[in-house]
C-alpha cells in the first residue's frame, strides 16, 4: 500500500517533506537546528514538555515487545502543512493561511491566542507561548534576523523555514530564474540531519529528489493519521510493517493486510 | 435603611443580613479578581492549561453556562412569540440568569485568550468559515440583546419608576419586547448551534467530529436541543432555590411544573437524537477514522472512562427525561427538582466531554492520555463569575419586582 501524491493546486511548486524513519537515529540535531534557525525561546525550566515550545519534536516509538524483541524507531514530527488544514479552517481571525506552494503560515501579530487551532490540530504541531520569550544569556547574538520572535499569548508553529524559501527565491530572481532548483531551498532540519533521513523539495518537479524517493519507495510510504483526512504534506518511509501499524490508526482491512506482511 | 428602594408590597430581609451576605459574595469576587489579575498580568502560564489542553476548564464552563443560560431566550421565545402567558411569572428571572451566564461566559472568554487586547481581531479579520467567528458575533450581539431585555427591569425599581420619562421608557420597552425576544432567539439559536459546530467540525478530532446536514455537523443541532432542554431546568432550579433561601413563595407551583414539562419534553427529543448520534458515531464515524469506541475512553472507570457516556446519556439523560415528562412525578416537588438537577448535570457532562475529552483522547495510537487539573487561578476566575451572578441576582431580587406573583402569594 503506497501513496501517490495528487496535485491539488495549480502552482508550479508544492513543497513536501519525506522522512525515512528507518534512517533516523533520534539524535535531535534537527530539533536543535530548528530551534536555532527560528529563534525559539528556551526557559530555565523545561521539565514540563507539554509547555515547551518546539516546532519539531521526535517521538520515540517501540513495537511494544519486551526485551530482547524490543524494536525502537524515532519519528521526527514537524508541522504537516496539510492540504486540507483544519487549523486554517477554524482560525477565527484568519491568522493562519495556506499559500500556493503548500506552506501553512502563522501571522503572529494577528493571532490573539484563542488556541482553537491547537484544539483542532491532531498532530500537536502548534504550540502556545505560555510565557514571555526568554533566551539564555548571550544567545541573542545568534538570532536569525529573518525570523521574527514571538510574543507571549500567541500560537506558533513550524513554517518549513519559509524565510529560506524567500531568500532562495530572491537569489533565483536576481539570476533571472522563476522556479527554484532542487535543493536550493531546504529547511534547517533537513539540512542538519546527519543521516540524511529528511528529504525536502518540490513534488511537482518529477526530477526532484522527493519525487524520485516517493516513486522509488512507494510501497513503504505513508502519512501520519491518514484517515483523519487532513492530507498532510509530510510523508514517512519505513520498510518495517510494525512501524506503520504502531504509528497510525488503521482500518480493519489494513490491519489484516499488515498482519500478513508481518 | 434601603426601604425606599424595595418594591412596594413585598418583604425583604433586614439590610444588615443582606449586607453580610453581600460581604461574603464580595470576598469571593475579590478572590476571583485576584486570580483574574494574575492571569491578565502574568499570562496564561498561571493556569494549568498546556499544549495538549488548549481548551480546558474555562471553555467547559463557558459552554456549560451558555447551555444552562438558554432559559432566557427560550422562555422569551415561548412567552413573547408563542404566547404562553403563564411564563410571564418567571421570565424576569430567566432573563437575569441568562444575562449572568452570557456575561460570565464573555468575561471568561476575554481572560482565556492569550492576547486580550487583540480580541477585536475576531471582528476585524473574521474568518467566515470558522465556527468560532460565528460564536463570537452571536455571543456579543446576544449579550447586547440581553442587556436591552434587562434594562426595563432595572427601570422598574420604585425610585426610578417615579421618573415619568423612565416609566414611559420602561413601558415602551415592555411593549416592544417581542422584537428583542425574536432577535434573541435567532442569535442564541445560532450561538448554541455554532458552539456545537465548533467541536463537531473537527474532522481531525474523532471524539468530537460528527457528520451532519449541509455545512452544519449534528452537534450544531444537538447543542441547540440540549440547551433549550436544560435552560428552563436551570431557571426552575434557581427559582426554587430562591424560594428556599428567602422562605417566600415567588411563583405558583404550576409555573415551575410548566418549566419542568418544557424541559422534559425537549430533553426527550434531545435524548432520542443524541442516542442515535452516539450510535452512528461509534459504528460509522470512528471506524472510518480507524478507531473504536474504546480508543476514545480510558477504560470503564476513572478519568475519561466510559462511565461518563453512561452517566451523560443514562442516569443524567434518560432518567430526568422520564421524570420530567411524567405528570405524576412532576407534581411532586422532590421529583421535579431532581429531574431538573439531573437534566442540568447531564448537559454539563456533555459539554465537559466535548471540551476536555476531545483534547485528551490520544490522536496518535502511541501517545499517552494527558492529565489536567485546573489551577486555583482558573477556579478563582470561575468563582468571580459565580460571585457576579450572585451579586446581580441578589440585588435584582431585593430591589426589583422580579416575580409578579410574589405579592399575591405572600399576602398573609
């Protein structure tokens, strides 16, 4: 059972992320790179993870078997930039939007912090600024000038490093090009991954790496919470049947199919 | 001391007693104001909400009081539009309860948003596809209507009534009240419905998601039905409680019985549809998402256990519906009050699960059930709303002629 991407927008670009779970070691480099790239604040006490501001988190998932049959995978989870984004539908103030290239944005100065989008998002990709943003002393010097910091009381989320797209596009236009070349725009997490587990690119370009991977690995490709119906733009690959079964709710017939494979 | 302000022909407790009671209420209000101030100044980190529980105690209370406050618009609708004359004896208190519930909900909503000073964004940049936009417009407009409905009552205070202009103004307001009743009914119908829709549209939250009719999920209609089934029940309960506290007859028993009959009839209709809805959700909606009923409940007992569903639909759903539609039981005060109380509890459980359980049910099969216990600041803020309601009801009862039958019923 694979996944075929269906084109839903007429724009020449549609960016997607493909994460190879079998390659991910759970090192956390993507999380750190994301935090640094996007000026994500850090509090002194981060023990309560439900209050932490992370645009990208890594879930540790096991097959539920006792030692020595235990198997573990690490699942990086950015915002899914859904094609049918419930957060965009429900935001009462139009503070979040999906653009033509497939990125779900967040307008921080417009958000008034009602958190309806958080109650709606099943991926928990949206986080709330419960506190005023604070940064360890000295780290302000490393701020990314392309990303605005957020204030207390608003919701924030992964933007697929949209500022990097803008930078790449400025460069392309200066060079007389309209469409970006493959690899010219990738988010910080994909760039930082030491095992190349995260692929990113324009799925409308059949020659792009993501298109090739999705084609090549078709039987092993899936999306999280597929049956919820929000059509995420983040694809996962795993060649281990138990992974798919542990990561998503499956319909009865799918259970049977996967049990056969296992 | 305040005899000149008390409506003629009715008896009220002495001012000292009243002042002591108001003193207690003010203490609760002060505690609430302190909690509120902390939330506004230091931020929502004063609460125990988190990234999994974006909606928590306050939204549950909002939904709860709005449902229970529906007695205002529905009694108004039955009195002024349908023409059930007997309800004139209880309409005033229904309006005041509604005003307290809707005003309290608005107040809590204002504290609940992260950026209070930007709350106007919902009106300035409205997303017409969002149920919360509809909720915001309806609650604001309906609260204004409630203020208009409350205003002529205030003008009936004996001192204000002495002023010729105010007396004529009050009279004219009463004359045209059917317009506001109709407007209030329209607004509140949509408000209750869109609150249901707020959760029902969430196709990504299988616990809350419902299919529906045209753009409205079934929760849209179920929320309206449950509100009009429980609103009259709360009005009945409050009136009965006021009679016990003041030790005076305020309305005749047949008026309370009528409110019970209205609530019971509507509760029967609601429960039938709710049972059908639950069956369809469990057998069609959840399986289409790859889930089962037990994936949405944390076992049978404990927090988020299946007992909540049994309690909501059975003990606090079917049971009060039977009690309130059975004339023999309704005639007995104990059963009438028990039925009304169970009715209100059942609808409150419904709002509780829609808000909190929707957030708590793990969306990923590998995720845990998060836990949540409100902070004292959250309780205090709720306490403030209760205090305001007690204050408004106490002052209104003392200084306004709320119950037209009171004089006659306490003639001796």
